[in-house]
């Protein structure tokens, strides 16, 4: 699968089979996140990998739409320094998340992003240092329904280019 195909075909997968992720695939996903670009190559992230179902269930309760974490064989929490220190920290964490999701997709592994709203509760659950924060978690696993990997886009799923692209200045469409 080439990068363009991965980007065009990537879908959010929220329901997973009970099949565990092989260690080699998990490491490939994590290494992709490690290789993500970051502002001034600061790499302002650490990854906490979760496989324990009880811990994943507890984490799923820390985000409004994070239920998919409870049913995933693997969750990855991206922790960062306080993003108030530098605006790009969360952008950089997003880059790492995107790289991991595309690497997973290439391996036939689905994923979905979750926002963690209570970083203090996440800290209590995961025991990371007080100068780090958790805002993002990812679920990873093989889809419960394999056809989800190839389902077509829903009509109206993406805004058309003429609503998004501006050239040289706002409003210039060509």
C-alpha cells in the first residue's frame, strides 16, 4: 500500500475483534509514531501502551467518545509536556498519532482517536509524572468486521476542494 492509498482509504474503526495484535505489528506502529516529525525535532511525547482490559475500560471513561478504547486489544496514550509551554506540542502529538494510524492501516489494523478530558484521572490511572499531560489516546486492533477496512466513503463525507483550498490569498480558488 502506498501513502496516497493509505490516506484515501483510511477509516476510523471503533469495533475490534478479540484477536491480539502480534508484537511485531505493535512495534511497527509504535516505531512509526517515534519517527513522526516534530517542531525543532523536540519529539515532545512518550507513549504508554495498554493491553489490560480493565485499564482500557477505565481509560475509556475519561473521554466523551472514547468507548472504543474499552473494546480494543491495544490502546496507546500519547503523553506530552504541558501544551501551554509551546503551541506546537499538541500538533506534534497529532503527527505521531497520524503516523501510527497510517502504519497500522497498512498492516490491516484499525484505529480510532480519543480525546482524554481528565488528565489528572489519566495520571492516577497510568502513573505518569506530574509535568506530563494526557490529551490523546488511540485504540488499535483488527476490525470486528473486516469489510470495514474497505467500505466506501459515505456520500458527503469530505468537503470538496473548492470549499477548502485557497491560493495565494483567502477566496482565490485557482
